[in-house]
C-alpha cells in the first residue's frame, strides 16, 4: 500500500453514520411516503437532537432536503448514493455468505462496515463475480470445487499458511477482532 492511499479513506463523500441516515430516509420514504427527524431518530434509536445535528452536514451537501413542513427527502444525488450503498450492502452480504461461506449474522455486520466505502469499479466487479458464481456452468462448478479445498481448518502453523503468513489470524482473532473489540 502506498503511503498516501490510507488518506483516501478521509476523502469519502460520506461517513458510515451518514450512509445510514441516507438509507434510513430512503427506507422511510419507501415504506411511509415521508420522513421526519422524529422517524429517523426512532428508527436509528437515537435522540431527535442528535439526529438533527447529524443531518446538518447532509443538508449542507444538498443530499437531504427539508420542506417548510419539516418533511425530509433525498436529493437526486442523495437518492443515488443511498441506492448505491444499499446495493453494495446486498452484494457484499451475498459475497460473504454465498461465496466465502461466512455466517449470515457476521456477513451482515461485515457488509455494513464497508458498504459505503466501495468504489463503483469494485461494486461492478463484485456484481459480475457474483453473477458468474451463480451460473450453473461446468467451469463454475469446477472452480467452486477447487475453492472448497481452500476452506480447510487452520492448523495454526504460520509457516505453511498462505493466508496467515506471519501471524495466525485465527488464534489472534479469537480474543480480539481487527477493530480492537473483545
């Protein structure tokens, strides 16, 4: 990784939290036909005051619009971003569960963590991979069979493990996840 790539994370148009505000507004508009600060706060299990504060940057970026009656809607760009994040979430969950065999609950958590970070290029490639993976062709079946061989249990031998390399991910992953939570 270049010394500058990590800085691009800060250049993301929206944060993880902002992504959930956009998706929540989108869901409320779809289900209720309207969205208010109260509805968003209730759905996200936060206070109205906290919700109002968090919506300000999204309004400033013109992703969220508010009418004279305090009803919220998404601008066309806000709608595009919300739908893209939702699609990324679907693709990532499917990839984690169907392709990698990750437990559905963990797949949902992991997809949520990165749904707003994927580039359009990566989203398209992931969608294409999943489309290919779901084909019933001879080549895909052969690849799936070959891929299954790589899902062996870890023997905690970093010298022989192409995944772990220098440190056993399984051993260290049992006590602390990568985010530092126990």
